[in-house]
């Protein structure tokens, strides 16, 4: 009697993409914030080449993380404010389809901003970020961050201080993931030995899997009254 | 479009208790609703009306007691129950940046309706609620009344056995309320079972076939309307709610 899992997830993703294409609320606010951030960093950090290589992954992840806070809050607030979350909750779909639908949408919006940042940062910092392995780390880090972010934003969006609360509850939880993502990308950009970045990429992949499973299991409890 | 598991009453509520922490909102509530009834659920603020609607729609879980809809039990068979209910709230439950048709298409997919059948049904419903010509317009351009009519189309989309209305007249002007009256009358005449929470005694007396007054989490009055007018209902309402207050 339930709607098939993938059909429901796909419907939610398509709906999110369509509404975003119309309003451009998320991408424009996230993109503008990200652009301003890296401009400020590029003016503020007068570094030599080696120092820039070491600092640039930190700049990238700080920008992606804070831009994603904007997107995650807005994405879930859109469902909450009009009561649309209730409309989805009374449909004969598994609760977890809502989580995966929102996760895919949030990931696509955040990774779009991340991908736009790479060529711009390459020009501003004169360090080539458009590399297959850096892209892979960006995808893995963004996926993990939006996974835990989607779960926590579902919780915090029900509170009055949702904009402030999300970063506060999310940063401690996302710390292992951010640490792995920053270390992996720094080691890749500073041409460190293979074993240095492989270890961090493995940790990143493991944290991604753990977060995905935990969020999948917890979402039903989070969404309940 | 919906199927039921047994031939018992469409909605059966037995010894229902709902508490938030130590605060009881519904206390040992018993209610049976037969197919085709239009039940107006009245009561003062805080009497548990909206809580009951949230319990019936599966958005909330009972503290104790049982709820059966179409023979399926909540919350154990929630997916089966959710396929049998449609909810119209005081909030539109619609996406402002999608058109009326796109909203209905989205929800038809969540309800797993076959594409061709869904398209036909969406066209029919948009005409029925008077939005056929505005089908391609964004919901954000709609008035509150139009959004409420579209909400009804959304709630009827999957042919639910029970329609739940939670204060549907909130924010509607007189014209929009009159249009909603006509829609509710037509929907009920088509055999739809309706449970409507409202503070509008006029509408309750005029439209409903049965009135249930909740007071402090219990049923204080439950009877068919049978020609009851708004003044008589207002008198019953005052007596029922003031008696409950006096008992406290």
C-alpha cells in the first residue's frame, strides 16, 4: 500500500529542484555568501605559494560549511512554514523517503556551490583546485555534511531560534567529518605522500557511511511529534 | 479508490487518551463515525479538537486507547490509514513556487496514483474547485480562498475515505467562505465522510449531519443536527462548555 521508496524519493527531489529553479532562493543566497567569503579571504590572506596551498582547503571548507547552513535551514523551513512537512507525513510513504529526498536536494544545492567555488578559488588563490581527487573529497565531505545537516535541520527548524541553533548543534557532530575532509584536501593540494591523503579519505568514507546509517535510523524518531 | 479491511464503522475511537507530558488533552474519548457522516467537531480553544485531528491523521500518536479508520489501526497500520485520509488544515499545505497543477502532480506521485488516472483526476478536481483556468499559475499568486480550494483538491486527490478539516474557515472572507460551504456541501452529497473542526457555529449547523462538542478533552455533546439552527447550537454549545468548566 506504501508508495515505492525510490518513486517517493525521486518525487521529492524533483519537487525541490523545480521550486529552486523557480525561486533560486537557496542557490543565490548560498552562492552570494560563498563568493563574498572567498573574496574576503583572498584579500585578507597575503601568503606565499606554500602557505596558500596549506590554507586554501581550510578556506574552501569554511565557505562550503557556512553556505550549507543557509541552504539547510531554508530548505527545511520551506517545508515547515507552509505545513508541507505535514502534507508529506500524511502521505502513504515511508518517513525515511522524506529524509532521502531532502538529503539529495540539499546535497545537489551544496555541491553546486562547491563546484562553482573551485574555479573561482583557483583564479583568486592561484592554486589549482580543479583536480579529480579534490573533487572526490569535495563530494564525499559535502555528502556527509548534508546528511547530518538534513537530520539536524529537521529538528532545529521546529524551534524558534532555528538559524542560530543549527550551527551550534551541528558543528560538534560534524567535526570528525570536517577534520577528515580538510586533512584529505590539504594533503592532496600540498602534494603529500599518497598514504597521507589515502588514510584521511578512508576515514572520510567511513564517517560518511556511519552518518548515513545513523541519520537513516534516527530520522523517523526526529520527525515524530 | 480506497479499500477497507473490515466492515466495522469507518472511524472507531476507543478510550483515547492523549497527554503532553503530565498534561492530559484528551481523556478517555470514545467516538464512532459511520460512512457518509459529516461531523462538526466544536469546542473552546484547548479542548483537544486539533489534537484529535492530528491523531486521526497519524501526525501524532495516542498516549493510550485505540483508533481504527476503515478497519486499520493507528499507529500500527499507519501507512494503510494514511492512504484513507485527506487533510485540509488552516495552513494551505501547498508549495507556493509550484503551480496548482504541479502541486497536485507532486502529491499524486506521493500517493502512487497511475500517471494517466492522476492527470484525469487532477483536471476534474481543478474544475470542481473552480481553479481550472488557473491550473498553470503559481500558488503564491492565489488568494487565501483559492489556496484553500486547492487544498481541498489536494486532499481529495487519492479518493480518501475520510476528509479531515482543521479550522478551514480561518482567514477566509465571506465570499471565500461561501464558496467553501458549497464545496463542502457538494463533497458531502457525493457520499464523502467528513470530520471538520471549526469555531463557526453557523457553518456547523448548516452543513454538518452531526455535531460533537469537545470540552476539556471529553465529549460534552454528541447528536445529529436534524434541523438545528445556529442559535440553538450556540445555546447548546454555551451550556456544554460552561458545565464542563463548572465541573472543573
